[in-house]
C-alpha cells in the first residue's frame, strides 16, 4: 500500500517534478562551477602526466575491443590514483576541496531541496493547501539548514559504504565475467543500503515539519516499532529498484536526455515515499486526491 499510494501521488503531483528540475539544474550549475574551480590543479597535473591517453584507450576499447573495456577503466583509475598519490604534496588541498564539494556541499544542497519538497508535499497531502517552492525555501531557511546539516551527518556513513562498494567493483574489472556479475552484486548491495537509509530517515523531514524535532530524536523514533521499520524497509527496496530501473532504461533509450525528467522525479518519489511511510506508521490520514482520503487506521 505504501508503494502503490506513493506512485499514485507522484503521478497526480507531477508538477513538483518540474519545480525540482529547476532547482536541480541550479544546484548542478553551482556544484560544477565549484568543482571546476577547485580541481584546476588536479586537471593541470593530469594533463602534464599524459592521463588523457588512458581515457582515449577506454573510448577505443568500447568500440573496437570490448572485452578489454572494463580492464581499461580499472587501469585508468589506478593510473589516476598513482598520479595523485605521487604528487599529493602539490594537490592535497585541491583533493580535499573536491571531496567537500561533491560529498558535502552537493549533499547539503540536495537535502535542502528535499526538505522543501517534503514541506510542500506534506501540506498538500494533509490539508490540500498549496505552498510555493521558492516561498518555502525563503521562509523556512532556518529549518532547511537544520534539516540539511542533520541529514548530512546521517547520510555520510551510507555514502562511505556506497563508495566502498564502488571501489570494490573497480578492483574486479580486469575480469570480464566478474565485471558483469559485479554489476548485479553492486545493484543488490546498493539497493539494500539505500533502503536501509530510507527506513532510517523516513520520518526525519516529517518530524521536523510537524513537531520541530531534530535528527537524533527523529532517527531514534524510527526504531520504536520493529514491525513498522521492516515494513518501511521492504517497501524501500521496491522504491529503490524502481528508481534504478527507470533511470537506467530511460537513460539508455534516450541517450541520457530522459534523465532530465527521471532524476528529479526520483527525488520527488523518494520524498513522497518517506511521507506516506510516516503517515502509515503514525496512523495519520492523508489525501490521495482531493476526493479520496486514506485512513491508515483502517489499513493497519
């Protein structure tokens, strides 16, 4: 029911996708600008060390020698790491700033947009009231900052785990069979990790909006009922798989163009899923449409 109603609310509130698309483009422009600025010393170093040749080999293998394609990716990553390690004294500050931009500033801004979506959607689902996206961003800036900072702390261990998964996958790319098997394993462990992250934080935004609770109290309350946690977790796996499959299929068949829609839609779906999970766990009524009210007391 959580997954089904989340999909229904996404389709009936698709205008949120267009609003979040505009915010996503602004966020990406900021992050790309910052990354280009802080990574200039690294780019200069890679150019001097001839790293471009490794990228050229990857492109050539993709079309002329596919069995060597994956191993050439691993080789390029290892060469990149060797170059950075050998010249760390020259670019250490650039490396640190790069990670801060990607994992700090980007995640913070992404969570800020997520809170705004949560606030707008919550008011729509619980009282059919309309809140402007930018108006919410301005008037709720203090809450947005507190939520984004708290969520960043919670998200960090999960980001570290996903990075470790990716590094482990890179290490097996010299074997063609393991490269393909590794993709499936990577999707499985990534899905489970993301679902656990969803389950842990499903009530964070709603608790902040409704009760003004902070990160610690919101997260600990997610474990009050083990049955509810596992219900949210199991639905979270389906949501994550839906996001992965839709983005992969649309991305491939539209040569990436469709991601302009599916990426912000994925964020909107995750927000709706967290809110619906919160309503179901807290036995709170919400509007599935202007004429349909879901009474979660009757469903539990």
